[in-house]
């Protein structure tokens, strides 16, 4: 519909026309501003989204950098756990094989001898010097170890490894089976004590104390036997058998080693005393020789002075008379000799 301004002005009047014009003007401005606000809002939203995305990307990178070492550690831990599981599996298999091997009497006895050697080495004893290993006696009885004591004495040591019943007690699933196996273990140790005491090693070695040492290569073997039979130590004493574990045997061998050290110190002191006496004798002989040389020098000085006096009184006088008679040139002079006044110094113990 076309509106004619004059006709509107007639209907509304001049004031209405002005109001209408202003309304139209502001409506047009409002639409433009609305469009501008919308554009500005869209631009701000886009800029805000870009900033937010950039911030999120930066924080994501920082988060990744923070998490990366943890993830690496977790990966290494997983690998270590896998490796440890493999090692534990292998160790379990090795343990089972070792247990089965130790059930064989020959392997068990050899293991006890190896443990005995290790104890001797830890105690600082020297093979074939402080102890003799695998020494056969005249009665064809062979202790596993023969320890020399200072003064020529010796102690026999025998290693025993009662493992059958002990392993059964460890593997027992109920208390009744465990106690039965421990009682059997104590009986095995008691039988070893009886057999070892019957060998009477102290009668076969000169200057040997009247007892023998029974070595059990594990503290747990001894403790388990005592748990079932607390009187084993007293029984061993009646059989002249001393029960020893690695700890107690090391203490015993340390005491022997200390005795050897004291013996060596005493021997060294005796050697020093002998060397001192020998040195004194040689110094005394040398002093006597010096005394003879001094006496000879003193005699030589006296002979020299006596000969010089004779030379002056007999020869020089005649030579001067010949000079006076012009028998020699006037410029010739006889050198005057001086007597020796210094005598050799005598030693303090000589007159």
C-alpha cells in the first residue's frame, strides 16, 4: 500500500508525522545496530572458541608431558613384573630340582662337605695348614675335617645332612604329619650322634681331645631336631659328640685361628730373641776384632815414634856433619819428621 505523506500529515497532523519519521529512522538504525551486534557476537564467539581450543590444546600437551613419564614407568613396571614372574617361575623350578637332588644320599653328603669347606674358609683357616680335609685314618675311618690345634693337638669334624624327614616336616599339610616328621628327623640326628661317637676318632689321632664335632650344615636342621628332642645336646655329651651348626663351628674355628695367631706371635718372639742373642754375640766378636786392630795401631805408633827418635839421634846427626863437611850440596835439607802423638781410641769395655 502506498502512503502519501501529505495525506498522512493531514490525518495525523504535523506532530504525528514527526513521530512517525523518528520511529522509522530509529527502527532503521536499530536494525543496523542489531546486525552489527550479531556480527560482533559471532566474531567474539569464534575468537573465544579459537582461544579456548588453543588453550585446550596447550593443556592437553602439558597433560601429555606430565603423563608420559608415568606411562613410561608403568610400562617399565609391567615389563619388570613380567620378568620377575619369569624369574620366580624359574627359581621355583630350580628349588624343586634342588630339593629332589638333595634327597639323593650322595648329593646330600657332598653338599654337607661343601658347606663345611665354606665355613672353614669364612673362619680364616688355611687348607693343609690349619686343617686337613678328607684325612684317612689307619682304621679306614675318614672324618670330613681334621683341625690342627696349637701344640700338635687335633679335632675331628664329621658333616651329616639329615634331610629326608626334615623336608617331609616342611612339606607337611597338617600339624600331626609335621610333628611325626620332626620326631623322625630327631631320631636320625640321634642315630648320627651314636654312630659318630662309636668311631672314637680321638683314639686314632695323637693328642686329640676326647670328643668329635658333628656338623649340621643348617641352623634350621639343628633347631628342628631340638624342637622334637630337647635332650639331644645332653645325649651328644654322653657320646662325646659336640653338635655344631655353621654359626657355632665358625666360632670354634675362630677360636682355633686365634690360638694359631698367638702361637705364631710367640714363635716370632722366640725367633726375635734368638736373633737378638745372635746379633749380640756377633757384635761382641766384632768389638774384640776392633780392639785387636786398635792395639795393633797403638803398637805401630809406638814403634814409629821409637824409630823416629833413633833416626833423629843417630842418622840425622851424621847427615848434618856431612853437610858441614860439604859432602852434600848446601841447598839440600833433611825433612824433619814429627812423632805421632794421637793414639787409637779404645772401646768402652777395654782398658
